[in-house]
C-alpha cells in the first residue's frame, strides 16, 4: 500500500511523490500562503501550480518559511496558453522562477495543446532543462493525437501527462496509451469538484470504509497508480485528504465504480482538440 512518502520514478529518472496539493483557484495572498505552510507542515511534498493560477509567489514564500528542505519538495508549474512559442516560453519560465524565488522548478508542463506552437514550446522547455532551470518536462491536457504529434516531431517522450481523472472520468484509452509510452499519469480534479458526492454507491463505499466520499475518490486514484493532487485551501480538508493511506478499495468497490458513466467536470476538454503542431 502506498504512503505519503511514496514516490514514482519518471521516464527521465526524476522522482515525484504520488500524492500532493493542487493549487487551482487558490487565490494569491496571505490565506494561500497559510494553506501552503500548513500542507508542508503536515507532510505534503508535492505542490502543483501554474502560471495561470497566479500563486507561484505564494508557493515560493511558503517553501522558504516552512523550513522544509527544498530538495524534498516537488514543485510543478505549467506554461500558460498565451505564453506558447520558443521565446515566449523561455521568458515566461524565467518569470515564474523569479516569482517562486527558486533556482529551479522540478517539473514544467505545457498547460494545454491549444495553439500551433506546441513543438516550439516543448523545445524551449527541453533547453531550459539543459540549463538546469527545470528538472523534468511534461504536458497537461494532451490527448493521444497530441502525444503522437510530439513523437512524430522527433521530440523526447514527456515525463508526465496531467489530465482530469476520477471515477466519473476514467479516460481509459488515454491512460493506457500513456502507460504504453512510459508517461506518468497525473490526475487533477480527483474528487470531481464535489459534483458527485451524492452518488449512492460512493456514499455506501465511504460508509463501508468509515471514510468520506472525497477520501474514497482520492483512494480510487491512488489504487489506479495515478499521481493524485486534490485541491483545497481549507486546512481541515487538506488534513482529511491525506488520510487515505490506511485503506484500499476492494475489488467489488472498483467493479462498482468502473460502471460509472464518464462525465468531465471541467468547462472544456483540451484532450479532444486537433493537433496543430
């Protein structure tokens, strides 16, 4: 059974915790910093942010104030859609480093495959990796067609593909393709933004294990071998979300959840966009 200390080795040798804190919609400011400090204090080692989230500076301040060894923390960020292209990507990543006040970012992803500059954006990240400013390069919201596009362009396989994943959005074909190619799958929205908490089967499974529905959904992701990043700014929920390493779902639990229809909870699904290079 995995634990808070468990790590996954990526295809480039970089190791990443299999559980962390998602920071989408965590508004910048003192409240964000306090949430981050609390998470680091209780043992979180993976912080997932993005240029679009506008809280990179809060992440950097919290790391410095926490007293936790920087080398033990995995920081993930993402190049936003408007920063695609070689020069724009280099400039935006260096700006992110300035906001973080860090010497390097562990993992930088392309946030989504929305433009015709994915290849140049990816090349820029690879060059920044050579400079030591990034440890590992991956993507987010990429479908099979996008991953094939990078491969056909002669580029190295991404270390990670971060996609929406939960019992109501299983993306089995995409997950299987990533695994065949040695791409680590990181799932965001593991609790489906709370939109499925009234599901009777989830409620029954939660009662069976004496856990919350959110904990069951997080455990589903961990059982599937995904890197999982539940988001919360509430210290009670940050604590609750990590209390998922003392149980596993049964085969019957997984059979029931496997039958759930797939419904994305995000407003758009970039994995379905055409590849534009």
